[in-house]
């Protein structure tokens, strides 16, 4: 299940980073229109990088490969018969 989580998260990151690269290219293309475009894309880069690393850390820390469920069958309970 860990591989599924990693695959889905990596696919989502590829889409997000692809959109970031497109926005970065547009920021270089239109940097003459505003002086804040380069600053905002640098801030967005740091934010996305931080979220990406935190996401991977969260996936690895929350996954436990030895999850077991113990069922208790020692207590025998009697239930009345239900007639329909």
C-alpha cells in the first residue's frame, strides 16, 4: 500500500510542478510588466518545495507495514433467533 500512496502522491506532484514550470516560464516572458512576478515565483518555489518534502515525510511516517488486527473470539455470546 505504501507504493500506491507514493505513486499517487508523486503523480500529483508531477502535475503541480509542471504547472509551476509553466508559470515560471510565463514569469520570465512577462517580467517587464511587473517587478513582483519573479519574487512571487521564487516564493512559490520555496512553498512548493517545502510542501513536497513534508508530504513525503508524512507518507513515510504514517505508514506502518506491520498493521495487525486482533479479533477476540473467546467470548461466546448468544443471540435470540429472529424470525422474519
